[in-house]
């Protein structure tokens, strides 16, 4: 076969992180690469082709040597030509030009396989062909395009049937809207296989150098008068179409400019799917009437259809119903998770106190664009390591940056599963009002403007740290869990759940067994009145995850009387849950695991909210009148008691 361009054999270059493998860095600095699903199939099928790497290992020779060692350990014998290994930043076409030169063939005879659309754009500038996922490597080799596809699942077919076809063909899902609709990447060849299996696919434009988002629009929709007596299905379809059109009109208007490039991919749950060209800042857009978490970045992942968590959750649901905290656990939680402990943690990561004791540095922001973000990650990792936990940084990329989630684990040998206690560590102040030196309004500058995020989600991060301290004290007293406990702090939540999606995707690829995920997102905002705790378990993902997540929420509710007796509980479940898909717990719902998000009275709009008024503003500080550490400590104790009980303590 002659490759288009005249060469007898193409040269393939792969990105490592997020494309070939998931990367985690241990506390001692060692790096582990865990190959992603279907990658070995592609590498083995291309055994006769020359293969190289284009990846950014960090700065310095030590970082490069570490990645090279990890690459050869994970992919032994598959990348043997050192001249095709290229290391450095992929923020311009330069490194891609260098790769082409090393290949000794024309640029059009080289393929770059990478998930990041901006990197693919630079590769395309250098004349290379590109693929957005390893599954589409041979489509790029043969010059066949990859499309965004809306796949309809007929009544006589299931998502499992779709998975059976997709997992061996040129189809990769990016979002499951319902049991009847999936958004995916696919080639015409992949679509042909789907059609033979009884599915239909509506192609909505080439993937090329774009990425997909779900933008929700919570504004009311007025139906035409002619639909007054129409069926419920007709009304729902029309409302979805009108809502999608309104949401896309907002996006197109907000991005009006010569560099803007965004295309509609059709109605999505509560809004619209869009494909955005590289560097298009869709995640920065905010519909004024939209509820929090209205933008969701969509990542390609075969586990969205296979849902490994589904095989696990049914076995845990009955246990959730019987999880009343013991007196010993209640006492430990009360002793460790105090308002003073919460206040101390929030003060350090929101800039009131120095980030690290003995060092004068105070952070201004935890926004992913701020240099302080990495400093906070390192400080959190050190604190958790000092508690005797096994700490890892789970790396992923976003907008040309390497970011890290922080994972700290107390492993239990032969445990049947892990219990996750989570929050997000990043912040934003995008809703603030800013002026330039002349007093004129200007946009939020995430790299320089303050974003203390004391409530969102400094409070949740503090709760995770305090729960880890509680576990450490219990272990020192001779108690031991029967399940692994894992404390995870996600990055880039404010960019559309990016960090938790990357983490959950890696957990699914690694075959993790997870009993339940308890997420805390904003637990300190309280204006007065009834002390209310919202417990969100609603999921748009059908299947066993729905009932299991509701049962997990019930476990939280059972813990509340012992540690937060004066709280009113709001259990919000089902597809109508106002937080469904809007916080990091949703990344685990997508893969079938039971998950619940617990927060202040913020999402529920059936009664006046009592949560913070400083949401996404620079006024979200520890000193704000709405920030209540007693309130936060009570919610943190509730979640901790539930998690520790589920872990067998």
C-alpha cells in the first residue's frame, strides 16, 4: 500500500499523556504510565510502521529520563527508535517540524495522534496528518475523515449492544445523553458497522482540530401555541430543539470575532452539544441565568459505554442501607473535624495565612491559569503525605498546561473496593467585576486576578484534608478499615469537570473497584435561617448507578443525626436533580459507579437559597459574612462519618 504523499510506509507519532497512557507521579517522583484502552491493539496492528513520540515531560534532563524509562516499561519494544522520540513543549509547530525532519519523509507522510486539539492544530500547521484518538490512527493514515456522530439507540437495542460494536470498530463515545442517544467520534467505516448492527448515526461535521462541549441553558423555553395539545414526546422534542438553538445562539454571539469557531452538534441534556476549534474558550462563557456547572468538557472514553462500575454497584447498595456510624467513629469525627481545623485549612489555601508554615508566601488564586495552582497542589500533596498516606499526582493536560489531581490513599490489602472522599482544589472569580487602569470594565484575568475560592471549593478541600487527619488519628488509635480509603482533590473542575473526568477515565481503564464516591463542593456558605444540607445523587445515566447512588445518598442521610442533628436534609435525586452532571461526582456516574455530591443550600431552587452570595467572585474569602466554618464542619463530619462507615470503621 502506498501512503498518500508517495511514501511506502507512514511514520506515526503519539502523544503520551491522555492519549497513549494515564500518568501518575508518586511522592518520591517516580512516574508510572498506564496504557489506555485499545492502545495496544493499535500499536500491534501498526507493528510494521515506524513509531515515535511527541510529548512534554517537563523541564530538565531528569524529567526526560524519567519519562523515557516509564515509556519503555509500559510499552516495551514498541518505541525503539530514539531519533523519533521528541521531548518538549507543544505550544507551537516547532517540535512537530523537528519530528518531521527526524522521520526523513514528507510532512504529509507523518501522522500525529493526540487528544489535545491545540496540539493537533500545531501538527497540522507543520503539514502532518492528525488523529484525535488512537482508534483513528489508520483513518489518518488512509486520509479518511473522522466525524462527530449522534448515535440513536433503537428500542430493540441497548447501550451494551452499542458497546459490543464500538469497542472493535472506529467509534469512540464522548457522552451518553440517555439510553437512546450517544455522542461519539466515528468514521464512515465505523458508522457502517453501526448501521449493520441496527443503529443509526447522524454525522455532524469533522472532528479535525475540534473538541466537544455540552453547554446547558437553564432559561425557560416558550413552546409554540400549536403544541398545546401535542403529546408529551412532541413537546419534549420541541423544547429540546428550541433550548439547543437558544444556547448555541448565545455561544455564537459571545464568541463573535474573526478567531471564533464553533459548530452545533444538536440538542443535549438541558442544552446543546458544540464542537469548538482549538483555543476557542467555550468554558469561559456564562449564560447569566444558567445554574452552576452549566459547561461540561467531553472526553473520548470507551468506558462510557462499557461502564465497569455497573458490575460493582449492585453488590454495595444493600450495604449502604445499613450503614449507621458507630459511637467510636462519631467520636473520632467530632474530635478531628472541627471549625478550627476547617478554618486553618481554608486560610492556607485561600491566601489568608501562608500556604506553608514557615514560608511567607500567600496564594492569591487556585485558578488553573494561575502559577499558584501548582504551588497549592504541591502543598496539599505534602500535607497528605505527612499523614502517612500513599500520595500520587495524577497528571492531565488542559489548554497547553500540565495540571495535576492529588490522590492520597490508605490501601487495605485484599480489600474488595475503595471508598473515595473528594472535592475540587481549583478556583475561579470569573463572575467578578474588574476595571482597567482607566476605570473601564475589563474581563477576568485568570492568570493574575485574585480567586480565593474559600467556599468554592476551599471548604470541600478542607473537609477532605480534615477527614484524612481523622483517619490518621483513628489508625494511630489502633483502628483499621476493611476497605481502601482514597482522598482525591480534582483540578480544573471550573473548566467543565476536566480533572475528575480524566481521573475517572483513568480509574476505569485501570480496572479500579470503587464502592462509592462522596464529593463535597461548597459546604461553607450560610446566610442564616434553617441549616440545610443538600445531598445530590441524580444522574442522567441510566442503569444500576441510579438506585445505587440514591442508596449512597441515604448512607449520608443516616450519618447526619449523629453529627449534624440540627440540619434539614434535602435529598435530590433523579434526572431532575439540579446538580445532575454539574459537579465532579458526575464523572463517576458516567462510568457506572455510585456517587453523591453534598453541599450547602445552593442548587435547590424550590425554596430561597441560603448558600454563599460570593459564588465565583473575588469576595469568596474566609472573612466573607456568608462563610461559616461551624456549618462547614457539620457537613464535613456527616460525609466523613458516612465514608468511614462504608470503609468498615
